């Protein structure tokens, strides 16, 4: 049986991988959609109560929350893929390289689906605003720089691979260090323009993206060597 499963081509193996992850991925798509709907309802009620003039930029919040929710959903599904599913891949006799490649390809495709969902929700939100007669809405997506689109596409899977590989290599103490780094980045980067007097955030986000990419590549190598189990 092992020889038969190991002889699968990558395309066949990836199809099996996606069938294994399909239900979880589809269920997690509901998270950014539900988050978007909740925030949009709050903004519409606020606009109706406050009346004109109402800050149109508030209508960008639902789309921003959908993008962030999609990243969170991609990270959670990536954790599942890098954990239990990767362990099953090895235990069932498939190669680790197939598992790591499927983890990355499946995660990026899922992030792309989340971005497409956010685009569709943005359009739906503007139509709802027009139908409600509250305001014409606010189109956030043209303001998103290309580098951020790339980060939204890759970061969820990269983060999941980094966390899971670090936990397997260094144990539970790795989680504390990763959480500390994450909190420093979240709190420190948005306030750097107030400290330095100039907006350093674009350069720091680019540096953070490069560091995450390098760490994710190294973490993928760890997954090829780390013991399985314990997920």
C-alpha cells in the first residue's frame, strides 16, 4: 500500500490533499463573509443615525475587515494543513516534499479565494449602500498597494508554516517568542511615524515581508526534516 501511494504524481496527490482540506476551507470562508456583514451592518446603522455628512471612509472598514478575516482564515487552515494533514501525509507513505509543496500551493490558492471573496464583498457593499440610500460607499481596493496584495496572498501560509515548523523544532517555547515578536510588530510599526517624525511603515512592512519569506523558506526545510506527530 505504501508503494502505491508513494507512486502518485504530484497532481494526483494535490487533488487528494485538497479533497482532505475542502470542508475546512469552505467552512472558513464563512468567517470573513460573516465579519464583513456584521461590520457593514454597524456602519449602515451609524450612517443612518448620524445622517449627512457622514465620513465615507467608514465604508472601507467592512472590506478591510474582510481582508483581515481572510488572512486569519488562511492562517487557521494553514495551521491545520501544516499540522494534522502533513502528519497524515507522511504516515500514509507520501513524500514530505509533496506534502510541503501541497501545503504551499493549497494555501496560496485559498488566500487567492479569500481575496476574490473580498473583492466581491466590496462590490456587494457598494450596491447595498446605493440601495439603502445611505451613501455611495467607498472603494478601498484601488488604494491597496501591489506589495500588500502579495503579502495578503502569501503571509497566511507563510505564518502557518513558520509557527508549526518552529513548534516542531524548538517545542512550546517557540510559541512564546513568536507571540512576542508578533505583538511588538503590531504595536510598534503603526506608531513609528510618531516616533521618528517620518513614515517608516512602508519600508518596515517590506522588510517584515522579506523576513517572513526567508523564515518561511527555512521553516519549509525544517518540515522536511522534523519528526511528525503530536499535532
